[in-house]
C-alpha cells in the first residue's frame, strides 16, 4: 500500500520506517526541512535503538521518502497517518493545533493530487487525542460533498503504543492493534496495512480508540506512583520495598491481572478500607506523604456520593437495590457501599426496598448484625423476602447482584431507570432499558 505519514517526530519516524521495512511504500511529510533532508540522506530524525538501520535500508530500497509537500505525499496514496504532536495547552487540555493544520494541509492537497486507484483514501489519526476529536475535528474536514472529484474519505483512529527507548521493538510487537472507525473500507485498509504484525485487530468505535491511550498512560503513571509510595512507606520501617514489589508482581490473579480493572461502583468490605487507612497512618507516623493511596478513599466516597446524586436527579421516589453486601456471594456488610447508598437514600426520604439473596436479617448475627443495625435501624422493613416484592412499584433499580431470580424479576418489571453498578447484567442490558450513561 502507499502510505503518507504526516509528522516525522518520534511516532511518525518510527511508524514510517516500520511500515516501509515491511514492504509498504511510505512518504513522510513534515514542515521541518531538516527532518526531510535527514530521511532523504538515509538517516533518522529521531534517536531510537534500531531506527537508523530501518531508515537507511528503507530509503536505499526506494520504499521510504520524505517531503515538505503534502501533495506529493498523498499522490495515489491509500492511507494517511497523522502523527503530529498534541502538546498540553497552558491550562492543561490537549492542544490540537498541529492536528488541525495537518488535516487542512491534507485536504487542500487533495485538490491537486491524484486519488488512489480505488478512489478511497483513509485519514487515520495516530496521535493521542481526546475522545470526540474524530467526530468534531477530523470528520468535518472531509465531508463527502466538499471533496474533490474522484476522492472519497474514511476517517479513523489507530493509537500507537510506543515507548521511547524501545519504540522500534514496540512497533513490531505492540500490546494490541486497535482500529476505531465507522467506515468499512477504512477498517479493511488498516487491517491490511498492519497484517504483517500477525495480531488480531480490535475493531471499536472511534471515541473508545481515542480514550484507550489515555487509559493506558494514566495506568502507567499510577503504577509508577504506587510503587514509589509503597517504597516511601516501607523503607523507613526497614523493609526492602523492592523485594516486596518483586513478589507482589508474581500475583497474576489479582495484582498484575484484569481483576478489579472494570469500571463500576465503589469498593468496600473488611479489608480494603481498613488497610488503606492503616497505610495512611503508617505514613503519618514516619512523616511521609502518600497522596495517591490517600486519594483512593476520597475517590471511593465520590463514587458513592455521585450515585446518590444521580438517583436524586431522576426525580423518582421509589428505589430498589438488588444486592446489599459489599460484593456478591457473601453476607459481609462491613463498609458495604451498597449499604451506604441505601442509608443515604433512606435518609433523604426516598422509599427504599432491598433484595439480597444472601443477606437475611433473621440469620445475621455478630458484627454483621450490629453493622446493619447501626446503619439502618428499619432494615426489617427495607429488606424484601423476594425480588418481586422489592421491585414492585420501583422507579429506579440499582443492580449490584447477578442473582438469577433477581434478574428474572427485573426483566418482568418496568422500572423507569436501571443502573448497572458493576456490569452484572451483561448482554441483558439491551433487553431491559435504554442506555443512559456510564453505567446506565
């Protein structure tokens, strides 16, 4: 395929050289003539292990060129990859100036360039951009009625996952290949473009593809911060923090695993809140700060408060909770966020009814019973014996349990709002209610 790569910085240079090394005809575009001249001379404009050899060999084979003229780059090209910078603005949001300039240059060049034999050109953003950029910034530039004769354009987002210092290795062995587009021809073109990687392509919507890179980078930052905070706390106690973290990383069931990495509701139970508070206490005792660990409790409280506010905002008065314990298949109510929500809604005068297949006030004893009684003095009136009783007349249903009887009763009821707190409904979502937001 013939590919135009807009932007010959770190991402663009690695992408251009990598694609050319696998047989694609690539033309790089940059406003900086020095970068263009370097590639023309067989040298890389960026420092990265292995890229100098890729550039030299690709240029020598005639598969990699560079120019300052977008028209020459997109002449007969099947795909344009936009790899320009997206720096932070002074207030912290993403500056899309270079993206907008590249798109305008690309669109203007179509007036003078020959389209590919198929007539279809794919404009693909590879830079990191916020969700909504494709729909609000990219697509409007290439509206069908404004295109030159002979051109049709599909737009897409194909994020890169390159780390400086090992970018070439990452290009040829990415964690995943993601294509976000609504255009089937563009989807097929990008599948063909990256076929040499031998990986399954994740075809998703554009906004999700745009969001993915931010999620990845945020998590990388969280991991660095978490390890550093653990080191600050443990080292003054004479603990080898690096040894702790080495063993920590051997747990691929919970620690280095998909476990817990699913958007949903707040955490609770007898362990996590207690131990987070203990870590904060240890840190205070030795005079160090661990703001990320501390903010976990703050964020958890925000999750509870936001849900209560969301229920209040519906304007409905009757609420049913399917699930009360802090997680399924347990009767443990200690610091359960579901119990906290029930208490707050009840305290605001709403009609609250609860069904939990395990939590039965007649069978509770000890700490669970005392905790429940301290939170909800009228629990016997709020807890229903069957899901049908709890759902009868409910306008808003909060689902944190996948109990079959409860979900069957939910299907048979007619609430106005259903909020799936932890993804318990799965494929039943479409059958129950219109999607309303993050957790509908």
